[in-house]
C-alpha cells in the first residue's frame, strides 16, 4: 500500500509513519494543504490520510480540489474537531471516511483496509488466487492450507501483486508502492524480494505464480 499522510502535527505524523512503515506501508508525508494537494495530484497513491486543520489550505479544500481534478484516490479524514457538521462537511467535500482524534491505531488500519478494498467493484476482504490466500487484517498467508511466514516487505509485495493480478508491473511501479520514498538503493532489490517470494509461495508447491516479463517487469498470474 502506498499512502499519503497530510498532517502538520509533527509528533502524530512521526508516530503514524513509524507504525505504518513497520506494517509494510509506503508512506509519504506532507505538512500543509498545498503540498498535500500537489503530491496527490502528481503521484499515484492507494489511499490518502488527511487532517482537516492544515496550514495554508484546509483539508476540506484539499478534498474539494482533488475531486474537481478527478483524483479519486480514497481519502480518510482525521480531525481533532467533534460534531456531526464536520463529518458531514468532510464527506460532502469528497472524503470517503472520517476519524476523530484521538483514535486507535488498529482502528485506523482497519479503516484503511476498507478504503483499499473500494474500487469500481468492491475488493474482497481476503485476497485469493487459486489456492493462495492472503489476509491483510491478520497479516497471514497460506497456500494449499499450509501457513507461510512472510516478512513485512514480502507481505506488502505479495499484496501488491495480488491486487494487480494478471497485470504486468514494472520495477518502478513496485518500488513506488512497496518501498519507502527515500529508498535510494538499487532497483534490483525488487528482484531479490521476488526471489524470496518465489522460494516461499511457489517452489514448495510446484507453482509458478510470479512470472518475469523480459524488459517489462513481473506478472502475477492466476491459474499458474
């Protein structure tokens, strides 16, 4: 999951970044409304977490401008304000969900999972391909009924593959959605982690789910 966090409260932002990255989420942070708006327009995110009370431009305005620009990335609004009118205005401005501070980190993650499932067609709670099963809520993975232990990065990579099954993904796309924005290592790290996944989810089961597409990237194929 690649997430944009638009939050000017430094301590909260740092805490969320630590937690999200530990859970394998790629996080980019904007500290004010205009920066958040620019990043959301220019870059591809799976979900946006947006504070309402921001410097220079409110979260309400950011929401409105994004929807006017036909940016339909799911938006979860965070606010310290209480009252149904703020919730109504947030949703009417184009937000998809609303969470009042202080909030439970576990609840935030659950809300993000719901937003990530939303699309033109509803996405399933548990991701499945043939006999492979991945549950983002419990961070569990199994194939043919056999539990498979994955690191946070391996889990994020497999989740991205499953959410884009039967579509060729370039290394750049994978890096953008699975690695942190400040990663400055070699793109070959993708090959390394694809190898890790193959040794865990394919070779022990005599399957070939992750296919290398020469000069293009990787394809997670169903029915392998």
